C-alpha cells in the first residue's frame, strides 16, 4: 500500500480527526497526500505556512434546510450543502448533486477533487461542490421545480459569476439548472448568465457542454492508449452508468471504432454483444427517464439484463473500462477480474469510481489508469468555456467548442504524463495529476499570503 511521507502523515491524521465519519473525504485527501511526498522531497518550501493543511480545509461550508411541498400537499424537508473549497484559481466552480447518499463528507470529497481537476484544465476556476440528499427519482416536474426553487432561495446569496458558479452532477441536469437559474434571476432581478453552467441552449448554455465529460474522457483515454501505440479501433469497451457522462462516452468511443458492449444503472447492467444501440439508450434514458432493463427487453437478440446484486458489470470482459457511474463502484475484486480478462486501459468518467485497492491492482498490472480528476475534467472545462461565452456575450459553434475541449484534454494528458516523469513515476497518471494540480493551486495561494 502506498505510504504517506512522514512529513505529511500528521496532516492526514489531523484531517481524519477533524472530519470524523467522512471516509470518502479521507480517501480523496489520502490519495493526494501520497503523491505529494515526491513534491516536498524536491521542494520543502511547499511545507511552509501550512500550505497543504490549508488546501485540505474548505474556505467555507454552507449547510441549510430545504423545505418544499410535494404533490400531495405534504411538507418535505431536505438538507442542502455548498462547500466552497478553494478560490485561489478563480471563483468556486463545481456541480450540484441531488441524491439520497449526499452528506457533508461526500460533498467535501467531491469539492476537494474539484480543486485539482479545475486547476488541471488550465482555466481560471476554483473548486467547490454542493447538492442535497433530495431523491429526484419518481418525482414530478412540479416537485422538482419546487425543490429547486427552495434550494436556490437559500443558496443564491452565496453565488455570483465572480463568487461561485454551480453546475450539474448526478441528479442535476438541464431541467434542474433551468429551475435554479429562473429562481436566481427572480430573486436577484439580474440576468447574470455566468452564475450557473450547463444551461439550456436557449438562454446562455454552451454547445457541446452536454457531451463534454464523456467526449473528454474518451479523448483522454485515447491519448493514454496512443502512448502504447494503440487506439479504440476494434476494442471492446465497458462503460458503467447510463447518465450524461456514460451516454456521450459511448457515442465518442463508437465514433473511434470501439465497441461498447455494456452499461448500467442502479437497477443492474445490460450487455449487448452487437454493440450498444445509442438511439435506443438515449430514448430510454434521456426521453423516458426509464430503467436500463428496458433496453434488453426492447433490443431483443444479443442483449440481456443482469439485476443489481446478481453480478458486477466489471465481470464483462473488455479491453478498456470507463467507470462513469459513481464513487467506489469499482472494487479491488472487480479490478482483479478486469485484469484477468485482459483490460489494458481504464479512464474514469465518474469522480473517484475506483477504490484505492482497484487503482493499485491496475497499476501493478501495468494497466494505463486515468484518474477522474484528469480524465473527466472535460465537463468542467467546457463549463469554463460557457462562462467565457457568457462574459463576452458571445456564442460559439459546436465545432469551435469541441475543438477547444479536445486541445484542453490533450494538454491535461500531456501535463499529467510529463509531471509523472519529472517526479520519477513514469506512466503514473495519478501522481502526475495530483502533483500538476497541486502546484498550480499552491503557487497563487502562496502569492496571496496567509488567507
Ligand atoms: N459535476 C461535474 C464535475 O464533476 C461538472 C462541474 C461543472 O461543470 O462545474 O466536474
């Protein structure tokens, strides 16, 4: 198991002590601190002025009550969160997650990851994250609207295009962003387009934002494959999830000649040996908001459904795995199975989907492993491009935006690759991403003094 350098171990212990009961946050911090030993060995000045301790402590944490009325007239109570983690690079930036599993530890881990991810994009955005334990599943449009309005009625005072710019994440898509933006506009009496990203195309949204996370992960994973002299063409690929990230990963991988044979949702996974029919998947997931089992029923021959709890999607043999569902969905056991089945590359579309044991298993087996904070940065990078368009009251074409995204992903890949080499860990994209992201945030923090 990788160790934390002696000089950094007390920082980790303090994080665990002060953030009790938040295992995902501990996991995210631990992984970064394991990488930073190599930095402080070369540059002990980074240990000064509690720079690393300050990065591990959110600048501000907001927790609030969200009351709303359901369709039966009953009052419901949820809890809202926004963790404004680090603004050294720019306004806080990161999505909102609406899911029953949300708690302060989950939002902190996501916000912490977002600091490094956003720094890697090379664009001027700080790190933040928010959300609620609200469960949108089975809720009517009216209920979703009333929830979003109540959530924004509290949060709006903490936002602003120069302050904090939320977007979507699990459970928050174009519909929710629309309701949130409408309420922000009403409360502030300002048309401040740059306060939220992931907006609809009719009111300041960017073309290619919907596709950006999945496309970006495909570019990143393709760049990793190319360092080994290969590509997606003819590869068998498994993409977990079936939300926005998964759907556009499948689309891009198929355009490069890869064959995606499986995807999933919380009810289970489907396998289609003929390659996933994207139109059918989009119809089920984007239009009907249905369950993944419907795919196998409608597709018929060559396709089957495995219920959740009766098997793991990672049992499906593939050359490339792209986990795009949620944190810790791919365990050490899954990783061993993937390695035994000959996987050569893993690109994380979700945030922290592989457990530390899984990452170790991949790296020891020589599998190219792209961590989420680098591989899935295309979503937030395109959010920053949306902010640019809003600030200049402009609108770019799909091609223009996608071309910028492709360049950004190539640059992220190259900077992770080169940083890993510079710090004596060639081919280790985890170390590369953590160190490259850290240095970009640490330098402005130092320039600002102790704040
Ligand atoms: N939720 C996405 C992420 O994890 C996007 C955030 C954004 O666009 O601000 O990076």
